[in-house]
C-alpha cells in the first residue's frame, strides 16, 4: 500500500483528496492535518511514503516545513499542491527537497497518478511548473559559464537577491561571515560590479537570479 499524508488547511479539499485517494486499492490516506505544526507532532510522518503539502497554511509555510519533514523521514516523497505558481515558491519548494509540484486545479486522475508516480521514483509536476523548471535549466548554465560562477557563488548571489544580510547567509549555508564576504568579493569581480545592488541587478538581467514572472 502507498501510505499518504495530507497537509491542507481547507477541510473540503482535505476531505475530497482523502476520499479520492482512499478509493484506490493501492493507496491509503493514513492521516490529514490543517497545519505543518500539527503534522510535525504526529508519529505518522516517520513511516508514510507520500505527502501532499499545501504552501499557504496557518502558522508555518509549507515551503519552510519541507526540510523539517524530511529530517523526520528522509524517504518521504513530498508533492506540493498550491494555488501559488510563481517561480519563487516553486524553486524554494524543490530546493528544499520536494519532488513534485502541482497547482490546485489538478484533476482527480492527475492527483492519483502523481501519487503513484512519486511512489515509483518519479517527479510529477503540472505542465506549467515543469516548463518553469526546464526554462531555468536551459537558461542558467550559459550565464553561469559566461561569468565563471561556482555553485557556492551562485547560491550566495541568489541569497543576496532575496535581500539576505551577510550574517543571514552565513547562518543559512553554514559558513563564516568572513567566508561569505570572500565569496561576495569574487562575485563582484566576476560580474564586474562594485556593490550588492549592482550584483543583484546583473544577476537578474542574466538569469542568474530567479524572480517571479
């Protein structure tokens, strides 16, 4: 049996998904929750296979909870299902460890198939979301190669684009502030800019920093 957890604050959607998935012989919904906090307090996370996770929830955002769920159960396959389809939320969810992403107009057949595909090692996504991911993959390598940015430098540049301070970046990527400063100096040199604003502007212009479309 494919064991599913649902985290969705709308009770009607939660009930609808539960009824739909439970009607499949090989799928069982073990539990559902209205918030990430409630789900994190449950013992069910540790031994389920698939999670359907909303983003806009009371309390903790779904994108911020992905890593916490995976700390409890590294094998859990998390599919985001949200009304949000902008690049920022899509890539944040995938970067944190989600393996799929659907918008909430997903059909019943698509939802059932997404659960089965995820259980078989796939990464199910709405066509629009898949296109965003493909576009990102196609555009990024050329710009990254042009400016010779390392993976770490690219990560830090994107965090600068999110408005994070040196201290916040250091905490997030487990590096000293001096280490962050060293990488930022290299970023300035490679992009041929002299300020954070200049680096962010050039990063956005060349597709190195992803923003909402």
